[in-house]
C-alpha cells in the first residue's frame, strides 16, 4: 500500500500489526508499529529510509507501484538500526546505481551492519543535495536515537523526515495524526520518549532549538515509526520540549516484589499514608508488570519508592530490570526511598538505597524494614512513612 503525502512524495512503508516486542524483547509494543519509508519522485528518485528486513518484499512491492526500483538514484539511510536499514540490501540489489547518503557516523554504522561496498556519500548538518525542483537538506541528530541518526528535510514540500525522533510504536489503518485516536497516539508517543529518548533529553532540547532557529517552514513531520504529523506538526516538537524538561508531577510510584506478602502489605500501607497526605500514587508488583509501562509511570512521578523482600542477601531478581532501566534512563528531579520485609539478614533496603543513589535519585528518608510479617503497629509506621514521603513529594523540585 502506498499513501500520498504530497504530489511526488509517498509513504511506501509497512504496518507491523503483530509486533509486541521490539529491540529483541526489550520494549513492549502493545499497539504494534510501522516502519516508515518515503519515496520522493522529483527529477531524481529518492528513497528515504527502508524497513525492517523481514518486510523487504512489501517495501519493494510498494515502490514498484510507483516506479521501477532500478530508477532509484538516491537512498538516504538516516540511521543504521535494522528496523530502518534492514531492507537496504534488497533495495540496493534492485537499485544498483543508487547512491547511499549517510551521516558521518552512518558511514561507519551502515557498513558495520551490512559489510557491503555501496556508493556512499557522507553528509553533515546543513549539506544540501539537489534532486531537481527541490533539495534535500540534512541535519545530524546524534543520539536521537543512535550516534548516526540524521533528519532529512525536503524543501518545496517542507517535510521533515525525522527518523526515530517524534515517532511512536502505533499500528493504525491511517497514516496521518489527524486521522487517528489522539489519546492513543500521545500515549504511544510518550511511552516511546520515556523508554528511548529520556537519557538524551538535554540533546533533544538543544536539537529542537537548533532546528527551530533555522526557521524552516514545516508542513509535515514524517517520522520513521507511527503516523505523520500533518495537522499542527509542531505540536509534537513542543511536547518533546516539555518532556525533555523532566518536571515530574507531585505523585508517587511504589514498585515492589514480595515473597509471602509482607512487602506487599508494606507497599499498600505506604500508599495509604501518601493518600492520607493528599498525594496520588500507583503500585506495581514488578513480578507481574510490564517494565516499559512501569517506566512511563516512573517518568511522571516525583517520587519513586522501591520495596523488596531480602533473598540470598540481596533483592528479589524481578526488581533489577526496572532498577537497571531507572539508572540507564537517567531520570532527573526525583526523590526516592526503600522498604521491605525480611527474615534474618535484611540487606534489601540498603541495596535499593544504594541503587537509587547511583541512579541520581535523592533519598528523601531512610528506608523502612520489618522482620517477618508486619504487625499492625508496623503497618501504621508504614502509613507514617508514606505521610512523611508525601510531604517531601509536595515540595518543589530542587534535586
Ligand atoms: Fe527505530 Fe533507532 O530505530
């Protein structure tokens, strides 16, 4: 299926309705995804990005609806990750004369993936390539999402093909933002930002300011996943600026795992204390929760409370995937604390505190731990702990 963006500019990508895990099994994609590729038919024929390898034949069929692939003059590879580059070997087998435009970093990462001696041309920010009536203008966007990432802007039609930036894993029957459910779209765009772009938030702000300063007219932002931002295209740019500022809400998330419900009871009593002091919260048992969805709630919340039973002198293993992400995603402006029940050695609380500190999360209060099953007065102490944490949560961010 081909969809027209403007005269001579077409979406030739693929909708992957069945995708439920991405990056191997790293990222949940409850609503599937799309791999967007764009074909520009000017005096030169240009393909911007490709699709994941298993869908190469669908991409080729889409291109053939418009043109003989052998006539492609230029392939722009904005980013080497295989969801966008995986079909390049197929494309270039059918378009043997095409030049492959890459960023400076892409000149290493694309050959690093495919070990092919294609006709590469390296470009830098501000470089222009004339394709007939219009130009392609390139903007390097390192770490949005890999060092090689690049935006391609098409003059005349004023389309910014931003690759991963401004994308979302959202399979839909329609290709434009004004045609789909806005709430679902933003849910997916936010989850994508949180799980993929959060550690690069400072770069996001700088890159957006740099691109806005160019004062390029933008009729559409066409990312490499999800729908094309046609209606009010800069709305997602402004949302990225807001998200990149990382100003969490005065609310809490309580993350825990439990062996015989002692730590669960503590989690719920802490939550009751938070609510008594007027602070909203969500509780997740990490053994049964989707890691990426949990991280969305962590992103939103000022306060992160983590609890675990102690096992083998450590924490329950289910705690660590989210703790590892909390560290790697480099969240800002958060406070935290630890809790847990234990039987004899009781190291979990201290280990969680160490991990929170190593993740840049300020410990708002010493952790709380109780032996065996918590007694009623110990659950009251958990409620008190929750109330104290609530007061810290309501204070303005200074960390
Ligand atoms: Fe959609 Fe970084 O790949």
